[in-house]
C-alpha cells in the first residue's frame, strides 16, 4: 500500500501518508534508522511509481476517511526511503495539492543541492529537513551518506530552498550518544539552524530499535544542553522524544499535562511553579513524579529545569 492512514502526527495532526519510494532505497544508511540498514543506497533520482496511481490511491483514502467522519490535516510524503529520490516528485505534489489538503514532506536533505528537488519542495505547505551534524566527520559517522554526497553542497542547497520556501519550514536534529552530542558540534549545528531561521526546530532521539545496536539516546542533561544552545540563538525549539501522551491537549489531568509539556521542552522552575498554581498542586506532586522516575531535574547555568525522563531500552 503506497498511501496509508490517516494516522496521528504530533506535528501535523491527522496525516495521510504517501510512500513514494520502494522499501529501504535511500541516500543514507543512518546508524539510528528504525527501518534497519539501507538495502539499496543511491543518489541518482529515478521514477518508481506512476504519479496518477499515487493520486488515485490518495483520493480513495480521502473518500473513505470522509465516509467514516475522519478528518485529514495533511498529505505527507513519509516513505521507507528518501522521498526526493523520486524523479516524479514535483508532478506528484502538484496532483495531490488539487485534493484541497495541505501537502508536507520529510526529507534527510541529502539531495537539496539539486535545483529540480528545490523546485519540487518549494510547492509544499510544510517541510521537515534534517541537519544532524555540521562537520563532515560527524555527518559521515551518524548518517553514513552515499560516497558521492558532500555535506557543504547539501548545506548550500538547504539555504537555497529556505530562501524560496513560503510554507512552514522545520528542521530536525537526531541526537545519538557519543556521536553528535558534543557541545562544540551542537554549537556549530545551532549556528547553521539559527542562520536558516526555521519556523521550528526539533531535537529528536532514537526511540525505536535502531540499525546499529550500540546506538543510544544521550542523557537528559545533554539533550537539555542542546535545547539551551538552540534557544540561545532564538530558534523556536521542541523535543521529539517519543512520549505518547495527550500531546498538548489540555486534559485537566495535571500528571498527563506536565509529562506532555516536558516531553516537548524543559520547564524552568518558575514555569513549574506557575503550572502548580494553576493546577492546584504543590511541590509534593513534582517530588512524587521525580520519585517515580517519570520526571528528571536538571541544572543549566544556575537554573533548574524539569523534563520528562527518557525511557531506556
């Protein structure tokens, strides 16, 4: 099935997924990929499926969803490989936009040096690009790119796309323990992201079994440091650390609400105090969450922060 869903997405609401690439055909073989190692690594674009067939499948799914009373916020390219390898991508986006639903795409950014790829992505309503590293050495270790790819060219391509993109422009950085969580590397990544002025940047961690068994998420302290580095550059930043809770919904359930909030970004001590005031709770409530191992207390530059504890596999 090349079109699936709609499925819940914290970033996009209800999303209808489009899989426009055969399984595990990619420009990268990322060490953290939840789909395992890349089976077919390539960097040259080609045609895979008929744009009309993808369009018709999407149309059928939308009609079925309407019959069931299900709402769709976005049609999103989220394939099992790198979507920009698809030579028909621009035509597919043009067709899908005729359905009257916003269209988004998640890319590893590797082919953004290609002007044809920029032309296609500039049509989107929402895009998520990836910047995991600023230095060539770290990039090659974490993303394991095709040997023909060059990081400096990719970064120039990202800049070119940003200049012409009129939709919602987001950036995701995957953090892996001992690979790209060094403060110096994060400072350089933060400089690049800050210069792109995205609508939002996401800090993510491996939450499912990765391609390499030695891959683990960094400590909460290092994730919080990355957050502080990004926000010090006036980047609107959130976590994507895999908590499947109410996700921003106000539930009047203080426990659900604070775990949902702190799974997205750390709360400073004064923010927690305000939350407790509004919810009618006191610090015993926070101490209990710390005791249960659901919340963790961190310190950064003399201030206390609270974030949801990451589940370790």
